């Protein structure tokens, strides 16, 4: 079998609901399998924003993952070989966010031992017999984002060593790591790359991560996650399609060790915001149990299906989302507004209502906006409802004839 792809972005854009955060999985990507490995649309593009093409000899553990959800839709991720029949990837690459539960293993094919997937042959491509997700994976918070694909036959690619408790030093702030995958060049790109790409980034402190990922992901936890960015150039990042790929450090003998799994990042793949990775040392013993079951016939761990729980919506997060929603809905009338006042109160654990007022140009604006989380088909979204009014300032305050002033209203 040969691979070819036209990772067309199906426009899963900001309509009435927004994903709660930017998981690095293009849910609407289309992958076309064409005879002879023809690349359906466009030429090879850089993946791993700011990356460079990588020879498979330099990253022999890398695995390209495609999942045929339906005849029209195929998703793609990256993974690593951790045993002859076991591929490690992100939990959200295994879970079906639309339908709930896990994706059927019959939809997956995995390519190993090849950097350019257009050149893959039957020797490089393997079917999947089972998909499993880490028992602690929380889709609503993207926490413990790890999963496994069990292959139908062993592959010859070597297995990368996974970090364990003895590798704490490899997670120290300032540690350089390698990121790699077949993802997009940037959030606006319409296609991923058929060629493996790699780049360098740097692990940051937990306090840095807490401060800098909050704009797009308010649930960061240093217990099971770390973040990376590459100052001072700020030129590299992971992007959609790189989900499940590795963050690789070097041990004291300069041997590679996988310390992280690419989980999520700023939705537009900005290189100015850190990427978030799942800590491998947290899940490596679970992976080891599955390797023992698959490769040696030991009892298999219990396989669980993740349940989505609605996150807690903080007042600060609700205010930030209210500003974003008003900017999207009202454009310059909000962005150029003066004297903005926003006061919020909690309605429910996952719902906050805010009173707002401001002025822009000759008009005064006031009203309310409610921000809330919701679950639909296994995925967590945020949404808003608002009712806004505006009136000409001069007419209202200075004409002496308020009853004649036109009060305009818009709501959703």
C-alpha cells in the first residue's frame, strides 16, 4: 500500500460553538489514498512549524498514523514505536470526540520505517488490531493524553526508550528537546506534510507554563504535563497532525529518551505560545504493562473508555472568553470600544453570566453575555449567549428627548 494525502481543512471553524482548547488533531481533515502514491493536492510542505525534513534513520521510532473515520473523513496523527507491536500516541488520537468511545481499530493503518509516506510500501504499512487509551485520560481537560495502538503484526523499527521516574532531570527547565511529526506548517495551512519534519524546542518551568498557556488552555497541570517553546527565536512549534508525536531528550549517555507526547497547543499553531506535552514518566508503567501483555502474553490491563466531564469555568476564564466572543461577533465596535466594564457572577459550575458596558464612536453599549461549557458527542465546547443594546450618546444624554432615541438590540 502507498500513502498519499490531501489534508484538506474541512473548515471546522468558529461557528456557534468553539472547542474548549486547541487539541492538535484536525477533525475534518481528508486523506485521499491514491494509486501509486500520488500526492493529491499541492506539494510537500513543512510540518512542525519551523522544522526541517528529517531522515528516518535519525528518528527511526516515528510512526505515521491515519484513521479512516468514514469514506469521506480520515484523521491523522503521529506516534512512536515502543515495542514491535505497540505504538504510543495521544489519547485524543484514539478517542472518537464526535461519537464518544474509542475509534474502531479497523479504521487505522500505521506507516513505520519511512520518512516520506508517499513512498511507503506494504512492508512499511501495518493494520491495527486494538486501540486503548490511558485510564486516567480526561478528554474534557486534555489531561493524561495518551493512548496505544496494538499492531496486527510486528514491525522492524526499533523501539524508543520511555522516560520513567529516574528521568526527572530530563524534564528540568531549559532542557532542549526534539519534536517531530507529519503535521501542518501552521494553523491556516490546508494540508499536512507527507515528509517527516523535526525541530528543537526547550522545556519551560511550571510557573512559565501556567502563565503562558492560560490564554488557550486553562487546565495546565505540572503533575502530568510540561510545556515547551524555543526562545529567543520563537520559530518552532507543533501543529495539527503532530498529535501523539514525541518530545525527545537525551540521557546522560546521549541516548534518546521520549519524555513527552504532543498533546495540544494554541489553536492557530502560533510559535509565540508554548506547546503542551503529556509527561511520559507518568504513563510509562502503564505502557510497560501493555507491552508485556502484547509481546509476552502477560495478562492485559483493564481497557477503559474515557468519560467527558465538563470543566469548571472560572470567572477569569469566562471574562477572557467573553472578550473573545464579543470581538468575533461585534468586530471593531467592541475592539475599538472605550471604557469597557465587565462584571461577572457564577450561574452554575460551568456557566458564568457577565454584565457589560462600553462606548465606541457616538454610541453607548450595554447588555449581558453568558459563557458556558457544554458537551456534544463526547467533545467539550464553550459557547455564549448575549443580549446587547446601543443608543446614540448625544441623543440619550443631551437631546432632552430620550423617548425619541432609537435603542438598537442584538441577541443570540
